[in-house]
C-alpha cells in the first residue's frame, strides 16, 4: 500500500529548507511511548501496511485488554508488543523476495488477507495473488512453475518465514529493554488457537495471552483497512476457535456493539488523532528517557533497517561508526557527536518502504525503481520528525543523499543549505557504501574508496569532513588523497 500523504510531499515544488543548527542542542525530553509510537510508522512500511497500522492495533488491543480485565502488571508489555509486533519483519524480506521472485512487501500485504493455514486447499484469491506477484514480467510457464513450487513448499516456507520474523522480533524486543513478557508475545504473534499456527504450533492457553490479543488486534486492523469494520468482524467470528481465542473474539464483539472498538482508529481517521489516543493510554510513567535508552532504541531500529537486505548487513551501524570517527576528528562537542550518531543510525529508515526486489536487484534499475529509491530520505525525515525532540536528527538524516553542488536528492539542496553535521553523514554513508559489498560488486578497500571519493571533493563532498575521514581511516594526514583535490 502506498503512503500518499508522505509521497505527496516529495514533489518538486517543495521549498528548499535552510538548515539552522542550534548553537546548543534543543530540548531532548522524550518519553518511551512518544518515540516508539513514532517509530512504529517505520514498521508499517516494512509490511506495506496502511499507515498507522501499529497505532490502531495498539488502541484496539488495549480496549480488548480492558474488556477482559487484563492485570495492570501486563498492560505495559501488551502496549509495547502491540506497537512493535512487526519489529522482526524486515529480517525475512530478502528470503520472501527470493521465494516469490517479486515484491516481498506486496506479497506480505496480500497474504495477510488470506487463510494460509490450508495450503492443500488454496482459495482463488490466494492463487490470484501469487500469480500477480510471482516473477513479474516473466512468461506464463515460468510463472506457473513458480506458483506451483510455492504451493508445494508453502508449509515449510511459512514456518521458515515466521520463525525468522519471530525469533528476530523477540531478540530486538529484549535489546530494546521491553522485557521477556513483551518479547515472548512478539514471538507468539502467529500461533493459532487450534495449534495450526507457526512457528511452534502452540495451542489454546499455551499461547501467551498478550500474543493472542495482538493477533486479534492485527487481524481487525488489516481487514478493516481493506474491507471495512463489518467484514473485519465477520472474519473474526469465522476464525474464532481456529485462529483466535473465542473469549477475545467475544470481548471484541462487545466493544463493537458498544461502538467503541474502532473509535479513533479507523484507517480514515487522522493518524495524529490516533497517535494522541495511543499516547493517552500509555501505561508507563511518562518519565524522560535517559540518553542511553534513546541510543539503544536508535541502534535497535538501525538493526531493523540493516536486517532487510543481506547486502546492507550492518550498514547503518557502520555509517554511525564512520560518522562518529569523522566528528571526533573534527573535534565537535559531545552533544553534536551524539546527534550525528543518532541521525546516522536512522538515516536509511525510509528504506523499509522499498521492496527487496529493488534493493537486492542485480541489474540496472528502471526509472520507477529509481523513483522508489529516491523517496527514502524523505520518508526518513517524515518518520523521525514525528518526534519533536528529534527535529535535528530528522533534518540531518533526511539530507544524507544531498550533495554540495545540488546534484543530490531528493531536494537538490546546495552547500548553503547543508550543515556540517549533514555533510559528515553524507560522507560517512557514501564511504561505507563503497567499502561494503553490493549485489553487483564487491566492497572496495578503504584506500581505493578514499581515492575515488577524493574526485568529488570539494564539489560534492565537504573537504574538512573528507580530511577528517582520511585521518580517521589512515591515522595519517590527508596528503595521499587530497593531492588530487583542487
Ligand atoms: Fe540512503
Ligand atoms: Fe545509507
């Protein structure tokens, strides 16, 4: 599903914003729910879900929890499990792409509407979905062979895909400090009440209650977004006792009759209204997050981005390290280094909107594929600017493909628009990309990458930053490389 309101903003008529970097860091007060609710938009991208999906799941899931009298002690775990249930999803994108030979995001979004527990009895809509998404552009025989192969291996593939997602999701939840209950809830998201789910085939009350609530909430939003609330309730009833805990279905029925289940969380509602409703339900203490926890969250989302493609494994973490090294060589104050590191960790979060069929493509990209690539910095900016304390992080991260001579994208900013912090991240990104392997080439040695980069200094890349990079990489002054710079 496209994200029209995000993409509309990427039009050419946007004014070029001038960056004004504060002398001192701005107010950094931020609560856990504020940052996680904003970052949940990035997870919606990974699954090609309608924007605000995680927020709506959170609202509905918490209402169901109220209806069944979930103990207060479990509410925090449920709240964050609902917002972060898709945090492991990027880890199976590349594998999904190779299975289908097409767009992983489109297949994931379509599959959510299918009953995939009966591979021996595929529905007409499931076959149609596979036919549309499998090896697009190939001939009928290759398509038919791929669809048949997918059908024959579906059970094994389902288990593999969901195992990857659940294990990774639970791991990142722990890294985020969300605790074992929330982590295990994410692991159990795709288990079914009758034992036909994945990855462990757990059954009934053996499935964590929080997982069961997340599963119902997820289903309600996916179906409501695509087919409306009555259809969502109808499939919920039809799958009660099979996919879903009947007591939770009954609780959802009660709320639906009272007209409170979908309140403020229809896909047509303003997402900021939905988000405010989610923030009001925050069961936490609203305390300001310590800086170390904010860094941990940035690192965890960097992991989510890096897990999307085997070719960008550790790219965000690598860019952050290079950027910090440059910043230290430039002797920037600690607060600016922290700002640069967070922006570097999150710079490619908008890439979650790009199918692996494009990211991992071996050949030349088409015009449409380049358009999709060029949108990702704008999406990064859009997601991060939902966090007021991340205003500068959003601005700098969103400029990581801009160049000093205006040849970058998406806004074609020029030197006067780009702060030192932006220039550091741009250089760190391009240097890291050159030294990493890609589907079409192996990574360059550091010296070879610096030699190539020197040709773009100072026209596209900042000379001070480049000299600092050379110093940090070689431990020496920059004469070897700057000798080619005029
Ligand atoms: Fe990028
Ligand atoms: Fe990047």
